[in-house]
């Protein structure tokens, strides 16, 4: 990395949004940049996080300056106020950017609005498609995504050459600082090792209806299925199936509660139909929870040999994979061991350094 000083302004619109994978990526990159400033990991680095009106940043940074806007919020802030207040290179990590923003790094996490638009509201799809197409003509942009799979799909739909798109993936080492809150088990009446864990997102890509059906077919006795989280109605379309009495929907949980759920689950079931990266199964691996995952999109790339794969379109095959993991202790041990190895490939500080290296080419 070059040693010249560099000033980075971070588009802080993500602070106002519900915490999903995109927002997790943004928060952890900012924290990693703060850590790198602390240890002098990038000499001459100056970072500010610029927030729209009304945004509240609860995290306290030692070196990243937090600046709040006074006038606008939402799309209007991003397009009309952010460009004129930014200094240096603008880092956008949430799929959108100001059209007139000058030198920018833009992270597009996936091409799902092109490949699987049925999972989103029509206005959301139209806006994000416009962002991708505008990025193609911006010479002062550096484009980033999170996996080889996402790079190929973004290039395919936007006609942006793959060599213009860099890869900077996610990580799971943010869990190093999270203490497990086992009270969630008592609150939900769960027994350690007696439940499967999955996502309760309203996005049809998460395949929740097939997860529930596969769980029923798996015939695991007194084992329950726990579905974490819920739909963000302003983004996702579609409806969730009503589960039976052995299926527990948690709604929102804290990181500490989620850590306890990962740690005590029999396995994590993630037969997603489409993933740009696939952070949740990697998080499960961090906690020693074996993973069932679909054999499609980015998941084999990210999870390697550390997951039991299935055909996400076939309920019987999801059930087969669940049964294999839950009933075969040797396979469980192998997946847990391989998962521990797999997560070592990913570190937030490495991702943050890579983003700054890309910014320094502008």
C-alpha cells in the first residue's frame, strides 16, 4: 500500500437502516478503519462518517470523526447534501451513491435486483437497477463487490467489465467482542442442542417456506425449528408461511442473544436461493454450529467444504441434509472442525485495508 496521506468520507446512510448483511458490512468496516487508525495500520489515513439529518450513531469511535447533517435525510440527503460535504474519497458501502459525488468507491453487494427481483418492492428494484447502470459510466468510481459470484452477475447485467470490479468480502471476527446472552433460551423455552436455527426473513430468496416443510419431513422428534428475525416490509415482497407449533419465530434479537442461539443450535439451516456472500452461515461456523446450505450462488465459494449442501429447490433434499447433520455425529464433528478453519480466511481489518487500497488508486 502507498504511504501517501488519504482522506476518506463514509456515506453514513446505513446508520438509519435496519441491520441486515449490508449494514453489518458497513458498520464493521468503519470499526475496522477506526482500529487501523489506532494502531497506525494505514499511515496518513483520515476518516469521517457523515450522517443524514436525524441519524443517531451509538457507537463511540476513537479516530473516526462522526459528523451530522442539519438539513436533509434519505435519498435527498444522499444525492444533494452528501456530495458537497464530503472530503477526499467518498466510500459508499450500501449499494447506492450520490450521482454527482466525484471520486468514490461504491460497494454493490449482489445482483439480486436483476436476478431475483420478485423478492423486492418494485420501487426498490427500479432505484437499485438505476444505481448499477449509472455506475457503469462513472470513470471516477471504483466498484467493489463481496464475492466472485456477485462480480460475475453484476458484470453480466450492468455490462461493466469484470476487471473494473474488485472483491472485498465480509468477515465474522466482530463476534469476538460479543458476550452470549443465554437468557434467550429461557425466554423462548429452548433446550441446548434441541433446536435447528434458520432465518425468518420475509425475503423469498431465504426460502423460509421450504425450510419449514423440510423440518416437518425430517422427523427429528422433540427438536424445534427457531427462525430468527423478520421481514422489512418496505423492501421485501411476498408472504411467510404460518409455521406449526414446533416452529418458533423470535422476531428481532440482539447480537448477544443471536450468539447464544448459534452456540446452542443443533445446526444452522440456510438453503437460500440467492446470496451475494452469505454471512449468516459463516457466523454459525464461528460458534461451532454445523451448517446446511444450498449448493447455489456464492455459498459454495464462501463456505468451501465446511457445509453440508443441498438443492434448495427440493424440500426432500433439504430434509436429507438436515437429517445427515443431526443424526451423524462424525459428520457434525467434521463440519465444525472445517468451519473453524474456514472463518480464518476472513478478517474485517483485511477487508478495510483492501477498500482503502482501492480508494488510493483514485
